C-alpha cells in the first residue's frame, strides 16, 4: 500500500495522459482542430482576420476545457497519501494480513492474522501480490493459534479499576498515569486491528493450498513404468 501510494500520482498522470492522447485521436477532436487551423489561416481584410482569430481562440479554449475536464482518474490529494503512509508506519509497519472467509454467505465472519515476511515461499512482496492478488481466487487453508475472540457485547473488564479509589500512593499515581496513556490509544488500536465480533484473530502458523495428484497422469506414469 505504501509503494502504491508513493507512485500513485505518477500513475494517475500516465493514465490521464494516455486518455488525453486517445481523445485527441478521435474524429470529433480532429474536426475541431482542423476548424481552428482554418480560422487561423483566414485571409482577407483586417476585420475578417480579427473575427476569425477570435473564433479560433474561443474554440481552442473550449477544446482545452474539454481535455482538462475529461481526466480518466481524479488525482488524490497529497495530504491523504502522506497521511496514509504515516498511519501505516505508526500502526501497521511491515504488516501483511490474511483474511480467510469460511462461509461465502457470511461476509462478517472471517479469521485473520499477520503473516511473517520471513516465512513466505515468495520472499518478494511485490511478486507475491502479483501472483496471488489482494483477492485470491483459490481456496487456502490456515492453521493458527487463536489470540482473540471478541464478545458480542462490550468487554466490561477495566484494567485501571484498581486505581479508582480516594487516595493513591505516589507510585500508584505514576503507574496510573503511565498506563492511562496507553489506554487512551485503545480506540485507535481497535480501528487498526479491526478485531470485533464475530471475527476471530489468530497467529498464523501455516498457510497453504491443498493439492492432489492428477489421477490420469499418475495412471499413465504407472502404465509406462510397468512396460
């Protein structure tokens, strides 16, 4: 995501430039361009040439507006792209999530976790993404350790409840303040982890695609071996 956001402005320029050039090759555009050239080449008295020049300028301005307004892809503001990279660096550094949907008709139920980069059979993340895509069409099996099963209702447990008393020792006040800072980030953590009911968060141990030998090929190989 960071690599795409970094290159996205130039990709947009490339696509829009290609779209613009394609538009200029259309018969309609060429006809207006020819009309402008004819007006600019008008001969005769001064008034006739001035009128033709004004018409040519107006047509050129209208043509430029059409080109400008006919972009194929809108440019994303730079502050959004920079903000996304900052968010990833702060909360999702080197994170590659996998989400497995056990039931096709239950889109809110899925099992997900973070994959360690060192365990990929395809070590290049760009090559891996190109090979499988962000939405693999083949079935995968994931073996993992369950780390979080959110309840349907909000968790009533409050880890800072021990400090809710009239008087605190100095060391308790320091500890409450220190731990309270981290509790303040709970909302952001929930947004990043996206672990909520009825999802299940796991630590993946093994992710693989199940394969089976082709019976026809196996039978043919055995037949040739017997001969």
